[in-house]
C-alpha cells in the first residue's frame, strides 16, 4: 500500500523548471530515501509532499489530495533544511511546544527522546548555547516526537559525528518497526545504504530511477 503518491508534479519559478513532471510513490511502512546532488530538487519534492509549496500536478497522502490550504491527511513530523527552534528556550521547552500542537505527548516521552539524542534534559539550559550538532539533533527530535505516521528528514546527518549518526540510524529503524514511514534525503551514502528500503534518485528536477 502506498502512503504517498505524486503524479506529474511540477514547479516553475520565473520561467525556470525546478520540478519537471515528477511521479513517484512511497510505500507505507518504508524508509524511503531521495538521493541526488544539491539543487536536484529533493527538498522541493519534500515541501510539495508536505503541502508547503504550490505545485501543479497531484500530490496524495493516504489517498487524500494535499494542498497548501488543506489539513494534512496524517500525523507527521518534519525537519526541512534547518531546525526550527527557539534558541532562548531549553531543549525540553522546544519539544514541549511541539507536543502541545501534536496532542497527547507526555513529559516522560520528551525526556526519553532527549536522552536518546544525548541532549540536556533540564529546563534551564538554553538552546543558544548548543553546538551545531546539538541543534541538529534537537531538530530531528522535534520531527520524531509523538511517533508520527510520516516522518520527513532533510539532510539529518548534517553536523552530526559518527556516533550520533549510528544512534540516529538505530532509532530510525526502531521507529520504523513501530509503524512510522520515513522519507529522508542525505549526502551521506553510508547512512543511506544502512537505512533505506526504497531508493528514489532525483536529477535536475526529475525522478530518474525508483527501486
């Protein structure tokens, strides 16, 4: 069963075609990776799936059409381009704000996630003091909070050391087994090969190969 279906999705800005009739499917329960060089269109595809940009063509998630103005069909978490965090708040407070929007996520779940990513669990340590790697891990934790049906991660390994990447790999697998579908972009080939169950290659705004 497909969770995501794109049919002839295009995006043109000032006469420049950034996405060119992209058609693809993402299987429910998969760890699907989008692979391609910078500027190939990977992030735009993610944004079109999440309803963050207007495109032509058809985007369906869980059988429902997605648009900028519509309610997203499934519970989802996302890290797109860079973490959206409030630096004057603690890591706990940042996750707590997301939890309030998502629904029933208790304090123990937040603390568990912070521990998983080796982030401070206290409520006073402000994010502005974090390293780039710590901020990246907090952004990933925001996307993974609440065990959402769909989790989208755009270049999640940026600024992460080898140990953090290994822990991320393990946690993605654990959440996938629990039912989360993942859609991930990354330049880290080893990371991709360790997690992917469905590979989609993107080049110059086109999907060249799906396996």
